[in-house]
C-alpha cells in the first residue's frame, strides 16, 4: 500500500510541476518574441526618422520657395515574418515615427525625430490623396504598410512651410 501511495504522490507532484512549468516557459517564449519584434521595429522607426530628418534638412536649406521631392525608404518587407505599419505624427514631445506590428498592434516602437517641437512651419500631412507628376504619381498615405513597392518619404516646400508625409511612388 505504501508503494501505491508513493506513486500517487509522485504522479501528483509531476502533474503539478507540468502545469506550472509549461505556462511559465510559454509565457517566457512570448515575452522573448515580443522583445525581438520590438527591437526590430525600433530599428525600422530609427531608419524612417533619419530619412524624415534628411528630407526636412534638404527642404530647409534649399533656396527655392516651391519644391517637391521624394526619398525612397529601404525598409524590410517583414519583421519576424509579419508585416508592420509606419505612421508620422506630432504630440507634446515632438515629431515622432510609430511602427506597429500588423499581427500584434500592442507591440510597437516610437522614435522621436530630432526636429524641434517648437517649429511651427513643419506639417505632417496624413491626408490620403495623390500628387501627379510627369510620369510618376505619389500616393500619399496616413499609414504605410511594409509590403508596398516603392515606399517613400515625400517633402513639399511652399514658402516657409515644409510638408512631410509617407507615400507610395508609382509610374503612370
């Protein structure tokens, strides 16, 4: 009888360990994957931030009153086999890039663009429309998906105002 009791106690102990260790390992794995995805989203956001800053500085330093140009974004199509969305916005801390995972919207990265938040002549355009050029068209978007062909940062200078946004370049 004592050997049966020992087997029962051992089996119960093994089941208790199984029911506590498996959720712990699963949770740990999910946390690690989210951390890796977030790190890669930060890298994408930093790249986009540097391109937005480059466009701003080009427009700011030009001697022309009216101009329009685009800078191509060389961004990865996927981050850990999932797509993502890129947004530009301004809040109380300044101008920012937000990159959000397509599968998990609660996993995102925000990077501040080093443009003074007190600058009044910089405007992020989030209206969705098109700009027609000679043989090209810029489709302006509020959120840019990672899988599109020819993603760009577009910049338009009109007098003292500099308009920046995300877009897709297409041939017409």
